[in-house]
């Protein structure tokens, strides 16, 4: 049940839309787009720089792209936060447009769930508790009570405004590609620490074969200073070389990205790439690739409620693992809710196994006005502030070649600038291996 996907932790815990995008007269569309930004202000972010005239040719290209990714809907659901959720037939979803998936048949038999290798306390036991018997509303679009019909999947509709906030149509829905620093170690875990990307992460070594990972992450709504910055907390499943163009990465977690979503709400997201973020892959379902199977979880939709400082903490559990039979990489959410999978055909190195896992936070610091921005990571508080104040990842686990889950014991940590964002890890019987992380960005010690 989806009600088990979202957990509240007590403070006492351990430290029917049209089948296609409408073809509006270009003159009317140009007029409306000229005012984008004026009505799109969120959390005092400055969208006015996105107010511009758009050429007919560019509008035509955007409309063609939107017609490609916004599939025909069986019914449409309007979310209180402004999102439009289209219920699309499973066999009509964007994933199957991928050239490598032309002959792909959606996996109908549920994958074998990873077995628990070592006995540990229930993650929901002790001072962490669920809201029993309650259908906890954990995505905003659930609030009007409408659900997608059987055989369909909920997909957040993309708009012209969404595309225009991106640097270009090519960049829409994608992370910036990596510019390699020749002084970095070849096995450095900070995959995209150029282009203003900064991290506070825990990671495994590169000498082992890994077939999945799991963690529980509390959700916050960090402040973002600039529209083109983001703050996220996620799991990375990695294989390939960090100093080349063949890095394979599968990612999932929560993210605040005004540029991508047009607001400052934390949202459930996924990402993948098979060539170091250069041309392949994207966020969520904004390109062909990820196959969604769940009819109640909308990738890219806002998460609610979120954790509050020195008050209730809300967290989500993410599991990513390789199906030992068919080889697809599945994503689980909460208590064994299957969201969907990344087909093995999309990858080179990950078609076999992963060599590294990372857990933690990432932000983009654009150094607006020549100084570090005040974009927050996690809760916006440093790791040492502890439970209820800083962000956490708990119950870090790995999946081995036998499809067994076990607690992680040997991890390393990394933060590029601990005066801006930091991380501190520990271990106990209830939370297993865990860590606190995050920070405020700009402050007197982080100029």
C-alpha cells in the first residue's frame, strides 16, 4: 500500500486532457510567453530573466518535442500545486520510444526482491513510527482523491514554460555534462564536481561488485537562491570510468529545482545516463528510458508533508537493485512499492553490475555576484546539529551478487568545502550505518 511509503519519525528518535498538446496560434502563444516570469514567481526567485520573445521556429520545435513526450491521456488529474498529471496507458509511455527498446516488452512478472541477509531491527520500530491505518497523502496530486485507472501510469505533463526555463531544448531535463579536472583522482567519487556542483556524500570503494543499494532519507524544502540552481538528496548507482565518457549512472531521491519544475517544492525524481551526462538519459520521464509500472506514484511530483526544524521528520525509503533474472534495474519506494525499472539495454557497464554506490546531497553553486550562493543542502543546517535539525540518510544497505541486502559498514565520506556543506557518519543498532549532512551555503566561512 502507498500508505506505507512515507514515514514520520518522532523527535525522540535516535540522535481528461487532449491527446496532444494543443496547437495554439503562434501569435497568441508568443504574447503569453512574453509574460513568463511575471506570473511565475516562486519563493522570491527572479524569473524575469526568462521573460523574452521566442522565435516561431523555436516554438515549433518545442511544441514538436512536447507532443513527443506528453503522451495521450486516458484521464487527466489537476494537482493543487498546479501540476497536471496525465494517466497514460503503460504501453504508450515515453520509455518505449527509445531506439534500444523497440523490441522491449514491459516486464510483467515482479522482480525477485532482495533478501535480508542480516537480522536487524525493523526500521519503523522503536521511536520511529508510522501513521497506522491512514492513507498518508505523500504526493500533492493525491489530495483531490482521483486515481489513475488500472493499466495506466501517472506522468507529470511538461509545458512550454518548463522548456523555456532550460538553457536550450537539448538541455531540457538533463544535468550539465562533466568537465574533467585533470588533477582529480581517476576514482574520485564526486562525479560532477565541476560546473558548480558541490557534494556531501558517503560512498563505497570501487573494488567490489554491487547489485543495488537502499537508504531512508528525510525530506526537506531547502532554499534555492538562483533559478538555475538545485538541491537534491539521492542514491547513485555507478559503473564505468569517472575520467572518461563511459560513466553509467542510475539515480533516485528527492530534489528542489526551480528551473526544472517552476517552483521550490521537493519532488521525487529519477535520473540515468550511460555516457557521463553528455547525451544520454534525463530526469524522470522527460526522455525515453525509464519504464514506469506503478499507477499511484508520479515521478517528478511534489512530496508532502516535509520535515520541519526541531519538529516532525518525514522520510522516504529508496531501493534500487538489479533483477537477477532479467537484469533490469528496479526502483522500490517505501515498503516494497515497485515504481518501475531502467532496462538493461540502456547501459554498457551497468548491464553487468555496479562498482560504486554513493548516498548524499548535491547542489549547484552558480557563484552569482561573484560569491557562493545561499542555496541550502538538505535542511540548510550542518551535520553536527543532529536529529530534527540537519538532514539524514539512515539504514544504508547494499545488494550483493546473491540478491541479498546487508548493512553497509565500510564507507568513506566526502565534502568539497566543509565550511559550506559537511557530512558526519556513525552507526547504531536501529539506524545501522547513517549520516547527517548539509549546510547553508554562503556564510562568513563560506564566501
